[in-house]
C-alpha cells in the first residue's frame, strides 16, 4: 500500500529557535516553513518535520541519518561548524569518530541540540 508513497521524516525539539539554527545554519538544510507545530525542511526531496514539543526524551539510537560520499570529510566539515562526533564505549571508532561496520560501511554519529542522535554513512 505505501510502497510508492513519499516518506516524511520526523524529529522533535523543545527549542525551535535552537533547532532552526542547527538544521538550517549548521547542517545547511533548506527551511520550507516555520509552522505552529513544526519546522519543515527539505531533506533532499523528502520532507523533514521537526516537531515543536514541550518535553523530549532523546532516544538511545539514531533517529535520522544521511548517506555521504566521504564520511571523514563530512565529519571534518561538521567539526569546523562546532559539531563534535559522538563516541560510544565498545565501538572501535577512529580519531575522527568514524566506525567501520562489519559490512564495510563507515559510520559517524553526532547529536542535535536536543540530544537526538544523527548519523552519517559512507557505503563501501
């Protein structure tokens, strides 16, 4: 039924101003609308709605991610904008915070201002 339906991605924020600055100015996403209940961004043709909520408990896993051509370069660009990679105990991450999965993909994680875990993936 939904096989050909366009997806919508959702993330939540308790501070829309801070989320706007992060997703638009730091990550470079295009703001489509600032609505009463959500910030709306274009995510490479997919709608990203950042819901404006009163309370948020960040999930202990990735909630949104991107495929990138070169994860090390993407991490370096984020670091230049003040975003540090997340590091996890037990994960063999390199000095840039990049982990190689058993399948050969390279992954790095970072968090938004609300503590939502975001990721970058470079396929082998």
